[in-house]
C-alpha cells in the first residue's frame, strides 16, 4: 500500500476517510476526500477520534469557528489547532464537523490591513478563510473515555494534494503528523 491508498472509512465509503499511519515519535494521520471541505472535516474527525470515543459524544451544542491561512496547509493546521484549543481549553469535544472554505481574493490598492502592512501588498492574493461548525458537547469524565492527548497539528512534511487518477473523480489527500 502506498502512503495515500484509500481504505474504507467506518461508514464503508472509500471516497472519504482517514486512517492512522505509522510514525516514530508522534501520531500520523492519512486523510482523503473528494472535496477540500470534506478533507478538512475528515481530518478533524480523525483527530477527535484519536482523542476520545466520538461515538459517545452527543451532538448537543454547536460552536462556530473562523480561521485563516496563507495557504491551504496553514488553513488546515489553524482549523485543527482551533478544534484542539476548544477541547483542551474549555472541555468542548466535537463529533461532527462542517466547513466552508473561502479562497483568497484580490485586494484592491489601499485595502491592506494596517496590522499586516509589512506582509500584504495591494493587488496580491489575500488569505484563505474557513468558516466551520463543530457540533458536540462538554467533556464528561463519567461518560467519555479519553484516548490520546494530542497537543498540536504540525507542519512536518505537510502538503495537500489533489489527484485525478485516470481521468476519474478528483480526490484530495494529506498526511498529518500530530504532536502528542
């Protein structure tokens, strides 16, 4: 099996899913989906599933999340970091994940953010944006079992790829290393 050969996920759908991959020090996660949004959702589900038994999480509360990134890889790490922050900072654990990804837009001259003036130039690409909803509930140690304490998503060899095998459907893939 190659690094990015999909296997069926828990629902039996080979079009989208995630699986743990071997990594010497931390945890690796292979993720695939037919859309970028699906890739980000599957990545969050994978991270959540490594942290707790998500089948025991009731989808009672929705938390809205907005993050930005200069590229898709930074956007993915920001999305996962925000989820991990909600989990470690407030005890909110997600079970369902929905995202909408907004591509960069061209800035018009004079529209730069003054706080980012050193990196933004008029007329150049702006940042990617993600609007997400995480549905879950607050952690209850009497009902929820913790698995792995994931501290962070890393940039180690992080590259989102799209493939179109033999003119078939496009599939997005990424391999993530998670710091434990």
